[in-house]
C-alpha cells in the first residue's frame, strides 16, 4: 500500500459529503446515455484506466522571459517535486507517472526510484536538456546542440542524451523525449540543410543507444528561442526524423507548438495513419506557445484531438500507443491546482470522445451530410461528463472535487512553512 500525503480521513469525509449528490447525477447521466445506447460504466472504466504524466518542472512556478514571480512553498528539489506530484496523483487518480528532466532533476536514480515508489508513482519519458547550459558544462549550447557546427559540442549533446537513457533505465522509464532549441535568429545565420543533416547524424547515435523496449520521441516546435528558423520546426520535419531513425522513433505533438489556426487534429490523424504518433504534451494557448492549462482556451480542440485518438483506439490502429503528458507553465495559479484540473480536462476530452456515435458519424460522412456529421461530434462534446470523472475518482480513492480537497488539506501552507522561498529557479518550459 502506497503512502499518501493528504490525510486519507480528510479525503474520505470530503467524499462522503458529496457522494449522495454524485450518485444521483451519475444515475441521471447513466439513464440519458443508456437512451443513446451507451453504457456509462464502460466509459467510467476506461476513464479510470486513463493516465497522463506530470512533468516534474510543472510543479514549480513558471515564468516568462520578462520575469518569474515565485509562489509559496515551491519545491526545492526533485524530491519535493515528487511529493507535489504525489498529491496530484492522490487526489485525481489520473496521473500515475512523473516525467523527469535532466539535469534539473539529477539525483541518485535509486533514491529517485525509492522516493516515487513510496507514493506508488512511476516514471514516464525522460527529457534531455541541450537548450540551456548546465553548471560546469564544458561547451556552450548558445549556438545549438545536436545541430551545432562544432563536432565537439554535438558529441557533448549526444553524450548527455545517452546519459538520460542510462538514468531512465534504472528508473523504469521506457522513452526519451528530445526537444532542441537549435535554429537561427537571422537569415543567413545557419545553412538549413547542413544543420538538419548534422542533427540527423547526432540523433542516429542517440537512437543507437536506445534499449530495444524503449521509444524515442522527438518534439517539434515552430519557433522560440530561435525566432527566424528552427531545426525541428514542424510535424513534417518531425515525421522525416522519425522515418529516418527507425521503428523506435516517433513524433511528439505539443499542442502549443504550431502556428495559429493550424489543424492539429488532422496532424494527429496523419501521424496515426503512418504509425508515427508517439505522444502528446498537453496544454492550451491563445497566441503561441502560451503553455496555459489544458482545455482553458479551446476545450473543443482538445476534444477534436481526442476524437482522433479514440477513433484510432476503437479501430485498433496498428502500433497505436500514445504517451500522454502535460507540459504547462503556471505563472499565476498554484501549479498543483492547475495540474490537477488539467489532468481532469484531458480525461474529460477522452470521455467525451468516447461518446461519439461513430457509426452514425460514418454514415453522415458517406452521405456528405456535413451538418449532421458535425452535430454528431457536438452531441458528444456537449455532454456533461463530470459525474463520470468524479465517480471514477471516488471509486479509485481520489477526491470528488480535487481542488476543494486540496484546499481543505492546507497542503500549500504546510509546505510553505517547510520550504523557504526562493528568488528564482529553474522554470524552463519545453
Ligand atoms: Mn513540450
């Protein structure tokens, strides 16, 4: 039995007070879904099994390139971060794993494993960092890493990624995510083709160091920090990378890493169709890579992404096994609260997508009935699935209302007393 950080008695009394209303709401929704030929318990079971990883860097307060305003009780190190992640997992029962970032989270891997398993947490994909310089690093990444003009700098970046794999092996991770900030800020600064060729050569070396049961995720991002050209800037480039490297290489889609108005759900469909969808970094944005909470700006888009994922799941698309992870920056909210609600939002989109009448949708598509086809999606999206999500949490030991339980527990005030405030800290977002 894993340890819990929030008192189990507190969660139990929180739930007891809400259970009668929840049971009525669940029964009522169950009856309405039954009329649509949907068994509510089947949806709930799938939601209970659905997990999304928490990024270790997400539990600290984020910032912008102008400033960072630290919050109270920020984690001081990876062990504090693991405790914050344990709170999120306990109350939502939706985040069974943590995704580590090296070197930010560097510590004795056996200690890390022990700290996480105390709370029943596992480790998701490892994340390397060659977009900033670590302390005591010999060569700088100011002008790039895996695509750098200098062979020595590329070698250093390759070695770092191989080290991430080694650490991950001890932790039980099964994937490495690589995102680089390489690119240029001025026309003419970099030769596009040469930089990409150098990147591919370096990635081939990293790929060669991957255990047989691991996957390599490459993450594209249109711009920032390189504001003129970026080496891995779009899904087309990312697809080329995955195809060039081999069967263990897949594309990772961060929802904030596209141009405005880009049809992300169609990109997702393409990657599924050609067996190269590796996983997601969920977040939301209004303008660019805003890294806002999942579903906070455009929940319908999140639903449409999940519509593609559920379609692939139900049709048994070959090799379909995407990794789910949040990747957000919390500048003005309590990161634990934002991450709890974001995990729930991702579950919500999944549950809604499970409600799509796919047979009817296919019929409308075949008959070119655009209006009814789109209404079929809307009917699923408009369904308030909150009772399903809350019931899943209740049954698995989470809190019916995670934020309310978290506030009742006074966790933030407690850790604020234990963890001294820091003026600034690592808050990079990728
Ligand atoms: Mn990301």
